């Protein structure tokens, strides 16, 4: 039997509808959530991401402001802008689009963002809170994946969850969230021996490795929930995931397509974090 498709666009659309109502209510109470988006350089993919994030803000009624700096911007100039945004009352969330040009250290920039405005949840303070299970923000992609899994109605507690990939942005926080959901979690990476044996154990298999069509049907447990985070171009330049859709679809129970799976959720979760940041700022006011 073919896998049931998990429709990221539909789940994201439902959440955005709820958030639009939430933002309208906040505005009526005198708070307009605001997001500052910083882009350094002219990377075409980053320009598209920034445009999509600003468009989502507009759609939901969130105030957004973009700051475009030239590719030869110094680290000090960028840090100065972040310090300014940290103090701005109308900007509740700060997003610095990664990657940054080589002369700027990403870690220094992430560390400079006020943790309560860190809507990407990359700051060490927020990462620590996530590990402790006591967080305000979740990183956007793992949070989106969790929503997609919830949308299947399948309970995670007690299930074997295999996460392939251990990046700070996706794999590691993803594994932590699944642990908080009471899954038994295995994290695989490029040094993992016998990857197919590992992935076949997953009732829930989450793949974020950045290698097109790498996970094939023989690596998947029949009936598993398979979440494909990957975004790659295939040999014909077509967008594809890390999962080989053709061979996995007949084996999995649920599967996210690429495009239309995890992708639409990431920006939606950024919107949620911006709303949360605005609420926290209001609470922090005397
Ligand atoms: P990274 O390159 O930072 O990390 C990749 C991870 O995959 C590493 O931990 C690496 O292991 C592991 N890996 C690489 N090759 C293998 C292999 N053959 N077997 C097992 N593990 C392997 O990538 P990201 O986490 O940033 O992104 C992963 C994918 O997700 C990319 O395609 C990216 O475009 C996509 N993405 C999609 C988003 C969305 O919104 N849909 C958002 C973010 C990312 P090791 O640590 O040992 O090197």
C-alpha cells in the first residue's frame, strides 16, 4: 500500500490561519509583533528565503523590516546593527539569514542576538533551554517536523525514532524534541556504521543529510513515518529530498513530499516564534 502523504502546505495553512487571528487580537490589544530580517551579501538562495519570510509576515499581519548589507560588511558593522535591533521596542524577533560571508563568524553573530529575540533559537542560552525541556522558542525546522508528525495523529511516546543528520540547526535539536516527546531516539551521521540497519529500526525516520535521494525503500521499516527534511537538486535540476520518493513511498506508512512537506513549515514556525517573542516582551514590561 502506498504511503499517506503528509501535506506540509495544508498543515502550514491551518496554523497560519490561527496565527493570523492571534496577531489580529494582539494588535487590538496594542502589540504588533515585529521581525527584523538581516541579509548580508547577494546570495540568490538567501534572497529568496528572505523574500518568503517577509511575505509570510505580511500575510499574517506581522511587522517586518529588512536590513540589507553589502557582502564586504565587517563583523563589527553587523554586530552594531544587531545591538541596535536588540534595543528596538518594535522589533521582537531578529533573524540573520545564514550563511554569512567568510569574514564574519556566525557564532559571534548568533551570540550577539538578545536570547529573547532569537527567533531561530540558535543562541547557546536557547539551545540550553531546549536541552532542559524548558524553552520559549524551538528551532523552526525541527518544530515544523514535530507539527507534521502530530498531524498524522500517531503517538510518538515509546516509538523508535531514528534521526539521520546531527547538524546544530536540524539533527541535534530534532533528536532532543523527539526525546522530550518520549521517543527512543537514535542519531545517525556520516560515521555511522550499517546505516540501513539503523534506519530500518525507525518507526519514525527523520532524514536531514543534504544528499539527494539517499534513503531508499530497503532502508525503511514498513509502515514507518518518514520525514524528509532535505532540499537538493537532482540530476535534472529538479528539487528533491534526501529520501528516494519512488522506492520509499510503497514501503512507508506516511511520507512528506519535497517540495510541499517540511519546507512550508519552517517559515510558519518562524512566524510562531516571532509572535511568542512579542508576547514575552509584553510580559517583561512593567
Ligand atoms: P548539514 O550539512 O549541516 O548536516 C548534514 C548532516 O548529515 C551531518 O550531521 C552529516 O554527518 C550527516 N550526513 C551527511 N552524509 C551522511 C551520510 N551519508 N550518512 C549519514 N549521515 C550523513 O545539513 P543541515 O542539517 O543544515 O541540512 C540537511 C538538509 O536539510 C539539507 O538538504 C538542507 O538543505 C535541508 N534543510 C531544509 C530545511 C527546510 O526548511 N526544509 C531547513 C534546513 C535544512 P557528520 O556530522 O558526520 O558530518
